C-alpha cells in the first residue's frame, strides 16, 4: 500500500508497526502534545514534557488512562502523589482533580474514553 508524504495523523499508523515514543519529540522548557485519535468515543494523545514542566491541577469529564513511555513523572490524583516510571500507568477517574509534573523528561500516552 503506497502512502504519500502529505499523510498526517492516524493514517500513518494504519496497518503499520510504529513505536509510540518516536511519534513525538521533546522541546526545551515545553510540553508538546500530538493527538493520534480524536473521535466522538474518545481520544489518544501523546505528550512530551521537558524536566520540570507539567499540567496544573484540573478535572476531566471522563476517566483518563496515563501510560509512561519514557522517563519519570509525578501524577497527583485527588491530592495523592503517584510516582510513575517508564512502562507504568495510572487511572485518573472522571471528575477527580489531577495534575502531572516531569521529575525527568518524560513521554506519556493519554487515553480518554468518553462513551
């Protein structure tokens, strides 16, 4: 199957083996995100956090599953800190306050299912 250079998003992944960690790059002093799937039923988004960067406390209307692909982070869920390393994951329940902070540079995959 031929694919053009103009392809973006999920089309590049269909029927191929791809390492998720390679789909997003770190950027100095920043949090970078790349949406892989954005459908009515949910989203899959990759994030790359430079050391010390984070997402401030917030809530989401759906459960959020976070899988650490590289590095280490501290998640806080309903006031409870959770140290996460490469290969580990945690579930952030719907409507529970949560935040993320990079203890080292880290990459994560966030999956939210809305239905």
